[in-house]
C-alpha cells in the first residue's frame, strides 16, 4: 500500500481523500494557494505546501509546482481529485516520469476519452450506442451551422474538451446558432484552452444516467451500477441519486454491460464514469440510451454509489494504484437501498444563482439518520471568489427512494448559513416538486419550473416574533397586558429590508443588537430599525452592480441608448462562466461604468438605467 499521498486539489474533494487515506494509515500532503492558507484541507493534512497566488492558473493548475511539492515532501503518490489537473494526460505522464505513483488512469486512456468527438468515434467502434451528430475537424462557423441544420433543431453545441456544463449551449432555432456558437467557443477557450466543438442532436425529455466503472491492472473491470443526474441547471448537476428511478433489471444489465465495454476499449484502470443520455419520454429501455462521454476521474457525485454499495471508492483508487486487484468481483456487488446527494452552493438563486462570497459567520448542517456531509469549509472560513463555490455535498441514504428524499429534505431544511447566501431553499423545493417526487425527471425540469423554486423564502411569523422579542426592551412594551386584545407592531430590518412585525409582549431585559433567524435552510439577520438609518439603493434604482469580481467581456449598449426590460446589457466572465446582465426595466442608459476587457470588483457600478423622465434628452 502507498505510504504517503499528495492531494493535488483543494476543498471538499481534498478533505474527502484525506479522510480515507488517514483511515488506511497513509501520510497526507496538501497543497494550497495564498487564498487557501487557512482552508480545511490544509488543516486536516499531515503536511501542507504553498504553491502560489490565488488564481488557479498560477497555483493548482501549474503541474511543475505540484510535482515539486511532491518531491519536496517525499510523497510516494499523487491523487488529483476532480477538476483542475485530474483529466490532464500530460500532467499524469509528468507525474509518472518523475517516479511518482499516479492515482488515476493511464495517460493514454485520458487522451482517448478526453475529447468528446474522438471518444464517440471510439465508442461506436466498440459497439456502444452513440447519439447522432457532427464531430469533424472543420470548425468554420458556416459549416457548423450547416451540420446543425442537417441534424435538425434543437441541437447541442458542446466543447470537445468540456465538462461540468461549461462550453455547452442548447440551440433551438437556426437564427440563434451563430451567437450561441461564439459564446460557447469563448467559454471553452477560457475554461479549457480549446475552442473546438461538436454538434449533436438534442434528445427530447432527456435523462442523464451514468455508470460507475472500475478497472485494475490485473485485467478486471467491474461496474458499480448507475446514478441518475437528470436534475440539472444550465447543464450542471443539482441533485444526484442512485440507483436511477424506473430502471428495470434488463435495462440495467444492458446499460452497465455497455459501460464495461467502453472502459475495456481503452484498457481503463481506476475509477471512471460512463455518461449516457436517455430518452425519458417513456419507459426506460436499452435502445433509447446513448453514450455521451467518459469522465476519467472520480465524480463529484460518487458518494451516492458508495452509500448503496458499501464501497469506499477512494480506498479502491489507492489500492489499485498500489498494484492490488479490485477488492470485489462483479458478483459480489449489490444494490442496498437508495441514496441522494444535493450540492449545497454559496450562490443566490434570487439573483440568478450568482456566487455569494464572504466569511461563513454561521455554518450549520442538518442531520438525519443515514445522513452524510462532505465539506471543505468550516464556520469562520471564507468562500473565495477564485474557486467553485461549493459549501458541501449533503447526502442521505434510505431503504427506498421516498425515505432517502425525505431525509435529504430534512437535512437541508435544518441547515443554515450566514451571511453568505445558499441554494438550500431551492434544493428543498426541487425535492418537493411533484415530478421529482414521482421520479419522472428530465434535464429540462429546472428550466421549466426553476423560477418558482428560486423564489426566496421568508421566515414564518412565529420565528420572526420570537426573534423580535430579543430585540425589544421590556420597558418599551411595559403597557402590554397578557390578557388584553390589542397588540403592537414595530419596524425591524430583515437583511437590510424594512419589515413590520407584530410583537407578542414578551420583550427582553437585555435587548440584542441583532438576531440571526434560521428556517427553511436559510438564515436572516433581524435588527432594530432606526428612522435615521441610511440604506443602499434597491434593485429598482436601475444601478446594475457587479455581483462578483470578474472581467467584462462584452458590452452591448452605449450611453444614451434606449433599452427594454430584459435586454442584454453586458456579459461578465467570472468563476469560469459567462453571466449575462440585463435591464431591470424600460429606460435609457444613463451611465456606463465599465468597458469590454475591464476587470471589475464586486459591487462596482457597471450600468445605470434611468427612466425616461429622469433623462434630459
């Protein structure tokens, strides 16, 4: 068994790998950027090495720095986690050339499956069904548009080197193709350094079903059954579960056998995932499921597979990398119960899911029987604007799907984070959606009904009244009578917004300056309201502020232009994603605070829209 391990990653996955390595008696080494000096994975590792500035391209993505840290600390092996360099064949080869054990597949396997177009061709040759589309080398816009027309709309434009929903666009009309292609290629070039795309047919009522596979160096390849990751927003997974709803034994056998064939076609070693797209318009069947891509690494959603199989996939990775055979044969692997995972993000659904950064002054996770929390942060830690804003993976196991779903909902309801915003309430509403509860989910569900799920919750009157009692001096309500009918109300600030709360007459001998209110997976600050208080402009002011640090990559308007509500104003690139900012109402562009190519900080004024009456035109 490997004696020492460097984890070439950060956050939740680094902590996850450290946890298993510690149990196996393996010495762990963390690497960290300047922004992560106090991060949880640094605290939990036996040793930690600084590798550079906060931007990932200057630290976590610099292969030479990772390998130098391994040499410096005498690390016997490197585990790449997921993201960053995990699917970089050149990095894997460099690790091996340095005489260090690579905990992952061979570079040749990564290369074979790393580009979606080449992978689909290889899979078709191996007898794995693939979706119809264009995967050619000619990337001229005109030819790509022609191929999209031949395939038939709607189509998906996908970066060949993409992943995680980045570099992907759904195009439903021919007239939208050119703009979608340009945006997709810009995002792909920024995220992956490769702007080549493929075009494939968009499947009606698509479901995203994937199979966990595992190979060793003794010729064994097994599957650990399937996961359903159909609940997605902008092609990014939101809630995952295992097994897949509606999967019968015959379809499962055919699907998993195809996944094993796919892995064997590239002599796969280690943990990998074969992703399929299924036609979810009716009953699942093998003839309506097609190969999409392979992820040559551990997946974010691997815990749900662990929960239903009882297998520690990180332990398997370490044992296989040490030259051991797979611990179990295919016949030994069975499904026990049901598991679901929700990705709790530091993001604000009410503001278009923009990342919410800052210090986690309150961090409270809910608990339930069969529950599990995988996190890379702690109360008092900072959510950085430089990396993925995941706070935790909230996982629940149950005897059946309903029990797992109800336990996950309970855990999310009982979670609270402040002042950073989270998607907890959105996740709860998604779990409660009738289609999700029934197991009839396709990847378009959030696109159709997500606006209602994103509506911010409000705390109940009972919770607000209890909090108000802690803010009101007893002397101020001395005239209350417990048996009297009349009641009083007072004004307070709830996260900066003025609200009126009916008082119960309890009061406090030592009133607080502020009280945190937690309910429905959310947290709010309730504080006294003063008549002389000054507060920032509301969303109706027409001031469009930068929601996070980023780079303005396109400005669509000029000062003096008339705009209508919803019209695109500019595009901000942040967190490796493009964010479109639009006009909040009809009006005139009164100010432009930034130009294309400019770096901006959070809350910087980007555009000011004024109503016509405010303009001297």
